[in-house]
């Protein structure tokens, strides 16, 4: 039987889960340095960041790209 598991690392992962893992790994300070968006630098919270990222495609794409680059490090943690 074939294994139909997706090769897309974002498949089945929610934006909230991505953001929580990145915040746990980097913290908002470092995240704000890596991705220069206001929701990570001015009074950041998961909720406010999610609201912004859900409305702003370019910012969500940057977060997803960082998540994909960070995945190997998250797996070792």
C-alpha cells in the first residue's frame, strides 16, 4: 500500500501551532529581529500576532518560511 503522507512541512500544522513553536524556540525579541514586523516588537502576544498574520499574506509567508528553516532545530529540541 502506498504511503500518501504529504511532503509539505506545513501540511496539517496550524498557524497558531507554528507561531507558538517559534515563540517558544526564539522568544518574541529574537523573532522580532528575524522578521521585522510590528506584531513581534510592540507589545507582542500570540493572539495579536495571529490576528495580524491571518490578515497579512506577506507576513504569514515570512513566518512559514522561518518555521520551515527552523524545523530541524525544533526536532532536536
